[in-house]
């Protein structure tokens, strides 16, 4: 699909990203032509490096790689991914050459001079994937919640706003457990404004909490082979200011070929009603 379409892969949804200061997604696959495939895993993903310029041309300028596939092509594949992204002016968070870099996050400054800190964490940690003091990898979440809160507090001191991407929960879960709820709220209490989560491959609800917003799970955006509910997701368009957060959910269908398109009625209404129901259960 990337070979045949390039940046047109994102044609339907690109305007939403292009109008935003920051376009932030979870990059689930390493982008490399080499790498060292982790043959012991049941699912190993390897992405085309041409996805990086396609994302950049569509207004996506920050990715989190704190997830359970970032290391699928070994350390070299992860480092390749970071290089391909940075070459296309895409900031990578949630992963790095060592634990300090993976946990620290990055500051992105908007055209108006607003500083936004972005961080990524994952609760889903295959053996060998977490970064260490001397090796590349991803940033752990639940495994060291104290470090997560410390990283968010440090980011808050340097930025006007803080956005966290978090990979958590189990696949095909439609609601957070008490663990995810506690983690999301801990992030907000530490200084995050937005917590945007993923991994279940299904939409979950959103929760307004202490002036922040927790999105408990987005579905699949660019991921072929899915259909029905697993192919339905939303883009979260959030305007964050000192007065609060104004967030809009934009229904998208991203299954089948893996090419995302804006959902049309009645499917769009169905997607939003599902999120509304899940959110009501979270008092939002």
C-alpha cells in the first residue's frame, strides 16, 4: 500500500493532522529494510521505511514507539526506525538508545511559541524490549510507575502542556480495568493534560479527570486485515489551553486494505454512540 500510494495513504485524514500543531500517532511497527527478526514471537511486524515520509507529508510529526512491536526487528531495527523518522522531521518518543532517552520524552514548540512535552510508555513489554541504562528499547509504564510520574513531572517543568501516549490493557478489551484507570489518573495528577492510549485494537471510552482527558483506547488507524468494530476508530482533535481542553472525536474507518478514511453516516454515528456509551460508564 505504501509503495503504490505514498502519502495518499493518508489522503482522507491528512487535513485533520495538517491543521494541527502536532500530529501524534502510535507507530506500532519498526521501519527498516534490515533488522534482526525476533523469531520467538508469535507476531513479528516489519514496516516499510517509506511510511516515514508519507506520515510527514500528511502532518504527522510525532510518534510514540513505546509498544510491544517496536523491538520486533531487534535493536538495529528500532534504531533504524528512529533514524528514518528523524530524517523526515518526525519526533520519536517512548523509545531511544537507552532508558534515559526513552523515558524523557521530547519538547515540541508550536509556531506560536507554546511548548508541548510528549512522552510514551508501554505496559506490554516482551522480554528484551525495555530500554536499559546501556541498551536501546522502549519506555516501561506499569513496571515502574514511579519513574513514569517522575518523567511527567520533569516534562511539566519544561513545557506548557504535556501529552502522554500509553500502550496498555489487553487486546480486544472494550473498557479499562482499575489498573489502567489508576495509571491514567496518576499521569494527569503528575501533570499530564492528555493521556492517549492504545493496544486493545478496539475503541474504549474517554474520561474527563481533574482538568485532563484520558482516552482509554484508540482502534486501528493504518492496519490491514481488520473489519467490523476492529476497523473503526476516531481521531482525537484536542485544543489545549489554560482554560481547559476542547476535544472532538472524528470517526474513521481503517480496516481492509489498511487505508484510513473518514467515516460516513450512519457508520460515523454508530462509532460515536459506542464511545459515548463507554464514556458514560466512566462518568463522562
